[in-house]
């Protein structure tokens, strides 16, 4: 995949740590490969703006992209309208009760009677991250402002008054969430690659 990144992307990667450089180049290569199939263009001619730590974007008129990765997979979504995506491993090891108390207190569900399971918190986390990516926000600044509603599947940013819909997909060992505005049936292009980061 390293042969389908630009000279500028290689130059940018040299200023990153070894692990971040590898992830940066692999995600950009997969992004270029995916979009080249979608647009029938040479991967190196895809006009992506994708700086480290920033959401990737395409020029006006070419639609919207979002990508997410975990330790062994990358998922990429393209849609004509603004969209956000997040992927998490379903076996991710974390203290979900402490996590829920810190970030998701507004669910109004009792954690201590085991009403909230690890899977429920992981799905909520995944959906909120997708919403943050939709908004091009920052996790640390925005996570406490998002409200999650399982039924109907809604995400609301209290401070910015953003109302989004979301979809959840379980795929092999991962859970994937999409955040979007449309109320109609969403038909995005999603590509998931399994890889070892």
C-alpha cells in the first residue's frame, strides 16, 4: 500500500513517531485506493486533504469522507452529505462502569444495577465518536455535550444544538457507528479493511 501515497504524505509522515507514521501512511493509502475505485481515478490523483490528527476532506462537489481505525482494522465511509464513522473492537478491554459514570451520566440509567452492559457502553461510545467526527469536533471538548438516545437512534449536542441520526453495524469482531443528518434511508459507501497496525 505504501506505493499509493504522495510524496507530500511521505514527507509529513517523517515528522511523526514511528507508530503514528505507519498508521498515517496506511490510512491514507487505503483512503486513496478506496476513492480511486469510487471515482475511477488514479489513487495518486485523488485530491484528499488529510493532515495528521485532522479529519480528511475532499474538494467541494466530491462528497464527504470519514475514516476510523482500531488496532486491527480501518473503516472508510463516503457519502454525498456530511457523515461521521467510528469503529471499535467488541472485545475492547476497559472499565465500562467508570467510563459511563464519567462521560455518559445523562443516560439516566442505573449503572450499579447492571442495566448498562459493557456492550451498551461501547456502542454508545462508538456512536458519540462518529458524531464528533461528523462535527469535526474534538473528543475532549465535546464528549460531555453529546446525548445518546437508543430509541429513536438520536444523538444531540446540547451546546451546539446539533441533532443527528445514527446507525450501528456489528461486523465480525467490530462495532461500527455512522452519524448523519438524513432521516431517510442512508446508502453510504462503506469499506472495511482488516489489518495489523
